């Protein structure tokens, strides 16, 4: 009876070669991703620096005002609605946590500190990134793939000054103002839940709010808002401006991918920056 010959067993040298090839491929892929990330980080910093300087040239104020209206005024509705329900949820959760220790009168302190220190700047940044940031990326991306940016170069107009600088400066102005609105509406939401619905003493609520918030807390919240404004505006404008250089798509697909990347990356970087800034301010 004829039988097929058995295959030669894998030698030790071949096994080591296959393992080495796998490690080489894995580390090579990781190394390329790290190098790409560092390149994009450096390019984003140069992009931000150029945009901040360009705005001081003439004829930039009107466009900044237009972008303040788009980024700030038109985002105020969603920001205040989220702030209202965030304050109401905080008031509800904090009340049932504090009542176990007989400290429900400290509800105002808990709501105020949570909003002013953390939730106000963070949620405001995320909401603006989702609404205005995505629009900035898509608008600049469409101008890129339709060669409108190249036309600006041809006419002797700097696209960074014309398209990017007003959006970044408008974000720097709008984010702290919207954060203040968020905090105020959030305190009103906590009042509605804690005082109107659950029966906490009104005087005790506002007394705790007044006594617990210090100027350092308000300053820290505004510093975070400024940092988040530069992060969101830079990432969104950068993704749209260079969407034609993406490796995973081109044309209209690259604009959609750039918009998705801008929103996701902005939200992630807001949380990372929040930890870093909080650590520095403590």
C-alpha cells in the first residue's frame, strides 16, 4: 500500500525566522504609526502657529465676527439645553447620594463644583466639536477637493489666513462664553431638581453655591475652555485642510473620513487635555 510521504518538520531555524519576520512586521507597523503621529503633531502645531499670527493682518475682523456667530451664537441653544439637563441629572444623583449622610444641604456645592471645574468646559467642548467642528472640517474639506483652496493660492490669497485663522480665533472667543452659559444653566437645572422637585432649602442651595466656588475654580474652567478651543479648532481645520492627503480615501470619501476623524479625535483630545490641565492646576 502506497502512502504519501510525510512533510518535513519545521526546523528550529525556520521557526525562528518566521517569528522574527512576524515581530519585524508588527514593530514596523507600530513604528510607522508612531512616526506618522509625531509628524501630524508637529504639522498641527505649525498650522496653529501660522493661523494665530495671520489673523493680525488687515481685513480679518469681519470674518472673525461671522465665525463667532456660527460657532458661538448658533451653538448656544444645544449647549444650554445640555447644560440644563446635566444640572438636573447632577442635582438628582447628588441629592440621593448626600441624603444618606444627612448632607442634602450641600447639594449646591456638589453641583457647582462639578459643573465649573469639570463638566462645563468638557461637555461644552464636546458639543461644539460635534456641531461646529464637524461643519468646519466638511466645509474646508469640500473647498480642498473642489480646488477652491488652490484657486485662492492662484489669486495670491493665503488660505490659512482666509479660512483657518478666523475660525481658530472665533473658537478662542466663543468657548469660554459658552462655558459660562453652560455653568449658569446647569446651576439652574440643579436648582429645579434639588429645590423645586426634591424640596431642598432654597437659601441653603444658593449659599452653598456662593461659598463653595472660588475664583480659582472659575479661572481653571476658563483655562480649560481656552485649551479645548485651540484643540478643537486646530484639529477640525487641519483635518479638512489636508483631507486630500489621506491614504484611506479620496474625493468625497476623504471629506467624510476627515470629518469623522476630526470629531472623534477632538473628543478624545479634550479628555486627555482635561486630565493634563487638571493635574497642572491642582
